[in-house]
């Protein structure tokens, strides 16, 4: 299976909105009411990529370079393609991007969402517990970023 990313377009909102609701509404409603307009109002194609498998749009990856971190805003994959390693590979790519920038990767995951355990397996840790979600972090040091306090001779040992 060939996986690629393409830039999101404004017109993607028409399929992404029901797609996102189908995947996320059950977890959101564990802690608070679903806001039917929130996704449409906050959708910014400049921060989003569409995940494509063999020419078919199957998901959404949102990330944002912010002051002090690389924020993974969303990764959503159609249920027919979950469990195939696509999400793991994409998150690892985001982690590698953070590493290359020397920045931690942050994200939020709703309480009750099984993806929380998946992120922990990928090396994220809970940074903060909020009312409805956890903020997770993968520090640059955890992904192999050079330690400025370590000499190059220490690295080779």
C-alpha cells in the first residue's frame, strides 16, 4: 500500500467534517457535549495534510510549528485503515521532524480515547491533565536530540 500526504484544500471540509465527527464524537461526548460547528469553524487547510492510501483520501494530519514546540493537532485515519501502522509511521515522522528542529512534540488526547495508550507506547508522557483531555509531550531529549552538555567524545562511547 502506497501512503502519501497531500496539502488540504478548503473543499476537503465537506468530507472531513462528517469523517472527523464519526471518529471523534464518541470520545468527546465522554467529557463534554459535541459542538457540531467547532471543526468547520476551526479548520485551517494551511495546517492540514490529507493522508492518501493508493490514491484514496483516508485521513487527516494536522501539525503546527509553534514557538517552543511542534504541535500535533490531529491524526485521524479511516477505520478501514487503522491498525496497519500508517498512524504510527506518520507520528514517528512528526517526532523525527521535532527532533531535527530540536523541539518537543506536543499533542492533546481526549480522556477515554484509546489513542492515549498508543501515544504512551510511542514515548509520549503526560505533561498536564486538563478537564477534558491530557496534554502529552515527547521531549527532544527523548528522541535523540543532541545534548549540548554532552561532549562529542561522550557520544561515541
